[in-house]
C-alpha cells in the first residue's frame, strides 16, 4: 500500500520510528501462558461460584 504522505514527511516518520527509543527488545509471545491464565481464571471463577452457591443454599 503506497503511503499517503509526501516523501519528505514519510522520511521524517521513518527516521522517528527508527530511533533507539522505539526499538524495544521484547520477549517472544508465549501463547501457552495466555491459555493457562484464561483456563485458570475460568476454573477459579467457576469454583468460586459453586462455593458461593453452596453457602447461599445452606
């Protein structure tokens, strides 16, 4: 997709994005940790709801 900016403006944008401030090292994304957190949250909230239901029913 061609840029809608003028070439001079695009050059300034490229220089800005290439500056060291915007070059942050990041750890690789680990999908299994995200899945474990989601499953753990769902199971934990399910157990909490069952516990609260038991307390209310008594």
